[in-house]
C-alpha cells in the first residue's frame, strides 16, 4: 500500500506519484519555489566567511 498524497491525503496516481493529481504536484512545487518549505541550516560558522564548513562527526 502506498502513502497518501502529501498535499490532500488522497491515494496517489501513478502519473503524478507521490501526488494524486497535477494540481497537488503544482501546489507542492509552488511551496518549494515560494520558500514555503525550507531546509534548516546551521549558522554557527559565519565568523570567518573564508573558512570551510565544519565537518560532521560520523
């Protein structure tokens, strides 16, 4: 069983997976383009703009 459409909750359609329609696919794209969705970033290395980003522990 597949997950429901992340926008409206209806079952997904193969042509638009993971969405149920072109409308829901467009709504999601618009949210990304208008910065409705954001990926969090760490702002703690802004002391030296030339310094490389900090390494993440494994």
